[in-house]
């Protein structure tokens, strides 16, 4: 599949735990986790990575440029 | 453009002088009597590859001028009292942002809407400013068309050397009188200054820059203010300008700027012809105020007479400079058909002081 | 030598032009000159006065402060001001076509000249100011008559030759009429 | 972070974290502007003139020169700048208070003047930085810090629709209202940002985009609720649409 050239990434340091990506994800792969970043926010994490279709909607809605789908090196 | 003598209204002389010295963009809004400047630049600026831009208000004018200055380009504006009032915020902004520009306040009578007749009612507005916070702008007060021409190269150099607005305040009487002035060959004085170290021209040749006149931390604000303070002190030390006439043995010294300083030259000549020991100090920079002119007042001095077309504004600065050594008297007038103290008024007042 | 002049009229009578012509003549003769003006807020129709000082040295005081050596009063509305604004020993040229009532002022010589009527005879009421200019030159020594003729040629000559002829006539008429009227 | 930088290029400074509140729509618009600048290859000749308010931060996250103007005056500053430097790309980034309250005259005259500059108005329908007071865009009956019983339109007037006023201006060549309340609207908004800047690059004239953005902090709502509120209430009154588009069709994508 074409999407195999890409991967899902989260920049934990930038996340502010707003949850917009969690809401936007069509496959419910994301959730606010327990881990705190240095800003004191509970960082979002992929709870069901196997369901991720690399659609990139999380990147579109994220107001902090903290998440997205990037090409593999 | 070769050297030539032109017979112009002094507002037009101002327009010619600033364009010949490098002003390329003139932002303005019509207001009597400053309108003459924009009428003139609208005609001549295109010949120099520049443009007069009429804006929707003096608020917009002053901010467009700031935007122009951000590119490192020399811009100017011209206005009168009420317009000057609207520009105060942006003048504070430009002083804080260290943006060079040339401004003219063709002073008329206030307060409020006031009247279109000439006055010197904006001395406080010019030297103290109505903008926000601790700031100063260099204020020049020429007394004739020729002096407007002669001061303009300096004005541009001051604006760029110190990166600050330079404000001409010229009473409406001087502005609206017509006389001849000798213009030297045109020269773009702004072009001689390298603005590449500060102008906000895009990151092609420098690291990201941004103009910030506020502060994100209290220490940043303090640092900005200290830097400005040091600059203002430097200007105060180095840039005081004035003209003194026969003060060495004077019993009364007349102090007047602009039109009154100019009339003072005739007054001193007339009174000296009658054997009366009168001298004149004519401040040319209103900020920095020429304190140094008052350092060497003679033993013979009995009093000082300040003459202004207002209720007594420069009077404060003269009193500070004289610092109680002799009495400082005041003669002032605002409004009316011929809104200034006549030579006869001044002579009568001085006779009571001799 | 310093001559102070006041040129007054109602809007459209050309008092400002009159003042400007004197200035141009002065510059031509290498003299110092300063012109100030007063006018109403309205663009047209108000009273207007042009003050001119012609001098052979630097003019410190640029104002005519009720000390005009020569005054021209073109309309009744400014007549009083012209009489009061003259210096002791000064001359007031009165446009007697419009100013029918004159008042005495001691020490000031008032010369009635029916400038508007003469102007109409010469072709247009608009040249009444030039009639007065001719008279003012005759009344003072501030400028050479020929200098002003030359100024008129230069300012009007190329663009409006017909007007030039009329104005030159008006200037001459003013000069000759002053001599007889001043008797 | 380095991995995300790969897709954003040089304009967005990802080592600087956004100072916006969690869920703030400014973050989305700031990113869209940065992406468009990157895509159009204009970073080194672009200058941002920012207003006073939360939008004032926007330039800090981009590697471009910037001018922090006085409250409301950014369009006038931009016009002065563009007059002196017509080869530069100048855009303003202002909130609805800066743009449509104190700075409405500068904005509208700027639009009408038609000089090719771009103004972005980020409409979160209140004054965010000063703590959620009523702005011209506050909806009728909406509770804010200064309208504790809701905006009384008989006292404070009606919510102000800004691009509608420009649509008829000859000098304005690209005028749009977008929303950034969900993925679909954000994608459309991205297109408008590009078009607006393209309009300037082509020297066509003034361009303007208003963005309806949620301000969870100012609205005192959870992030999802604030987005829902904006999608339902704001977008109903401030209808997203392209009012005018004179940008060359070949630049559409």
C-alpha cells in the first residue's frame, strides 16, 4: 500500500492535550495518555496504532503542530 | 537639480527642501495650513521617483510613515495641530522603534479645533509629546524659508544618525509667508546611511528581525528604556542648536523661537540703535532645548523676556535653563487676526524691564 | 530702504496677485521681499489681504503691523482696515468706484482712484488691481516701473497676449492717474 | 520534532512552542500561513505586520521579518511598507478586535485603496488576550466579561460582518471568510490563505481572509465544546464563503 511509505509521529513536547486530534481521528487510534510533558500537559498517544490509516486528519486539526504523518526516510 | 533661488510659500519651500534632501514618500491628510506641502509634493515627488500618498486620517498617515521607515526608506509627513494630536501614538511608536522620518507641524491656534491662523501652541505637544511613555523626538524650529532649506540636510542626518523621528515645528505665520530661498543642488542624504543592520527587509540577507516597541519581560522593557535614555542623553549633549545675538553685555535678553526669534533680530537692532542693551537667544532645536545658550549669561543681565504665540510653553524650559538667576518674564498671544506679539508689543515690554 | 505694503480686497479682486507681482519685481531687482496673507476660511468670496515688505536688507520682522507705507483698498469691506493700518505719513489708494464714503485720518494721505471704472473702460473689471499697481508704483519708489512691466510680460505674455496688452495699459493708466489724483 | 520539520520546511520555527492556549484556533491559522509562505517560496521577502492581541505572537513561530504595530494600525503600516518596498510580500495578522473594532478604518480604507497587501483577520469573536471581553464580532446575547447578561444589540450594536463590507470594493481582489472548526473547513481555509497571498504576488490588489476560530479560554468552554459552539453558532451568523476571487484560475489547486 502507498501509505506504507509514511509513518505517524507525535511531538510530545508540543502537545497541549487539547484532544482535537482524538476527536478527529476516524479510527479512534488516539487518546490522551498519562505521560506529562515539560509544559505539564498529558500528552496524546496512539492507543491503537494498528488501526491507523495514516490519513493525516490529526495533523490538519492540531493547533500546535504536534502530530502528523510524515514520509519515511 | 542644480542650485537655484525660488520664491515660494514656506510650506512649499519645506516640500521642495525635503524632497531635494532625499524624502521619497510623503504621507499626509489635508489640514490648513499644512495642506500646501502635500499639494506641492504631489507635483514634484514623481519627478524624483517617489510619491505623495494621501491617507484617510492622520492615524493612518503616521502609521504608514512608520511602515515606510521600517524599510529603511526616508518618508515624511506634514500636518497641523489637530492632525499632530492624532499622530502622537505613532510618534511614540516610531521613537521607541527607532524609526527615522521627517515630520512637520505647521502650528495653528488651539485648543480643540482651534483656528487656522498661525500660532506656537504645540510646543508642549512637540517637545513633551502626547504619546505613550518616556520618549523624545528631535524638534527643529526654523524661522525662515532659507533656514528650512539650510536645516533639512541636518534633519535627515539627525534622523538616520540617531534613528529617530525629526519634527519641524513651524508657526503658521512663518509657514504661510512667501519669500525666496536659495536651494543648493539636490542631494539624497538618506542614501548615505547604511540601513542594512536594522531595516526589516526580509530574511534574505539577515537573521529574522522584528520590531517590538513593547516587551515580553520586565527586564526587556527596562533594557529598551535604558537604551533609549542613553540615546536621548547623547542627543541632548551633542545636538543643541541656537542663535545668540548681542547677549554679551545685555541687560535684557529676549528669547523667542520661529517668528518671534526672527522678529527679535529687528528688535535688537532697533533697540541697540537707541543705546538699549538688548540681546536675543533664538532656540533652533526645541528638543533638545539649548540649555547651553543660557550657561554664560552676562553679569549685566537684569531679566529675560520670553515671547511666544501661546500661553507660555517654552517659558518652562527657559525657566529651567535660567534656573532662578534672573527673573523670567513672559509675553504671549494666541489667536486674532495677526496672532502674534508685534514688535511694538515686545519693545514696550522690554522698556519696562530695562 | 524698506517699504511696507498692504493690498486688500474682496475675493476675486486680485489683491493676492497684486502682492505677488510686487514680490516678483523686487526679486528681479535683487531686493529682499516677504509676503504674508490673511484670508477667510472660505475658498472664494471672503476678504483677503496681501502684505508685502520690500527691503534692501534682511527682513527680520516680516509683518506689516499697522505701519504700511502704501495701502491699496479695492473694496469697501476692507477700507477701514486699510486706513487704520497705514503708518503716519503713509498713503492709502482708495478704489473710489466702489468705496463711496471716505473718512478722514490725520497724517495719512488718501488718494481716490476710480480703478474699477477705469478697468471696465480698459476692457475688464478684472484689471482694477493692475491700475492700482501702477498707482502704487507711482506713489512710492520701491520698484522701477519698467521692472513690473517686464514681470507682466513674463507672466502673461506667452499665455495670454490679449490680456497682456490690457494689463500694460492698466498699469500705465494707474501711473498717470496717480499724479493728477494725488494733487 | 525533526520528523515534523521535514514536512513544514524552513518557514515554521518548530523549536518555538506556540504560546497559544490549548485548542486555540490561532495555532491552526498560524500554521496555515506558514505553510502557504513555504509553498509559495516567498519566505525571505515576506514581512508580517501583526496587531495587538494573541495574534501578535504569530510571527515568532516563523522565520520571517515582522513589525509589531500599534493596536489596529497594521493595515496602514503595511501600506506604508508596501509603498516604499513594492517587491516585498506584506501581510497583516490581526484579531477581530484589532481589525474590526479599533482598526476598522485602516482596514477598510486599505481594502479600498487596493494596494496589493494581504490582511488576515482571526475572528474568535472576543478579546482573547485581555480576558474575553466583547468584540464587534460577539454574537447577540453572548455572555462575555463585559456583557455579563449577554450582548444587548440595542446597546452594543450587532455582530459586525467585515468581508461583506469589502466585497463591493473595486480594490479588493480576493475576499473570503473561512472557518477552522474541523478538518474540512481547515483544508478550505488553507486554500484561501494561498489565494490571498497569490493575489498579492500577482500584484492584483488587496486580499483579505477572515477566519472563524474557537477561543476555548475566552468562551470558557472545553476545547470540544468551543469547537462545537463555533461550528454551530458562529458559522451560522458568519457564513464561510469566498466573496470575491480575481486570482488567476491557473493558480487554483
